[in-house]
C-alpha cells in the first residue's frame, strides 16, 4: 500500500495544473480580444470622426460651388456681357455654321472648380437657337474639348442692337457631366439674367460677329453678367 501512496494526489495536482494553464489561456485570449476590440473601437471612432469631418468639408464645398451671386448688370448701349465667370484663355476666329452662319470671333472662358458655374445672358433678346450635342468629357483645359465634348449651343438675337446674333456654347468638362439650361428656344431673357448651370469644371465659348469690338484680353478674369466682354458701335 505504501508503494502506491500519493499517486491520487499527484493526479489531482496534475489536473489542477492543467486547469490553471487552461484558465490562463482563456484569460489571455479574453484579454487579447478585449485589447483588439478596444483598438478597433478607437479606430472605428477615429474613422467615424474623419468621415464626418470629410462630409462637412464636402458639404461646405458643394454649397460654395453652387453659390449664385446676384449680377450687378452694367447699363449702356451695345454691351455684350460675359456669360460666364472664369479666365479668358482664347481670343481668335473660328467658324460656327449652325447659328452664326460662318466665320466669327471666338472668346473662350475656362471655368475652374472654384469659379461660379451659373451663366448669364450676354445680351437682352430672344433665344433663337437651342441645340444639345452629346459628346466626350475631355478636360476643359484641352482646346479640343470645345468641339468634342458634350455641349449646348444657345443662339441669341439681341434686342439692342436689334437682331444682332450672339452665340454661346456651354461645354462640359472631365468633371462636369451635366449642363442644366434655364432657358429654351423662344425665351426672352434680360441682359445679365441667369440662363444655365454647368456642374464643376467646364468651358464657355462666345461667338461674336466681326462688327463686335472685343473688350477683354487673354488672361483676364471675367464675371458673368457684369464684365463687358465686347461692344457694338452705335449706328451712325
């Protein structure tokens, strides 16, 4: 009997030791899981705060982008106002057969994402021509965007000088995927009145007859509905 003494106690101690190891393993796994959960919770909180801040910045930018200031329309005879806010980056000649009927002067205005994107009527009169053309969405910085991109051509017959033709081509850009006209053929907006919206970076081309005297130069910043882009000499 003495020979087998203590074996039961050893077995009990062995089981207790194993149970301690299991308990420690469970505690370690639990502590590790809690630590991971805490880290993930902090990360989730930081990510949520970052996304919330990003949304606030986005919301402020959208409100800023879609701002719509009231134009201070200048008075005077024979004035052609800039239809867009932006930078004049081309002045030259081109051919516009659809409304103008041939060779014209062209003034091109680039609108960055920081410019106002509401357009204004360059002259008072009648919208005698309206045409939407589907196309590409090249960067508005590229010259070929004027002929290849999605665009809307508006043709105005001025009330003063009566019957004088002015064309405006609203051109979408790589970000501008939508042109929203506020006028249709037959409408008669006043000079400086809002006529359209182009969403995000884009371009506006103005077509003028040879009799118009251009009043801006390359690099000028123009304001839609306010800057005098060109003038017609009074009839003698």
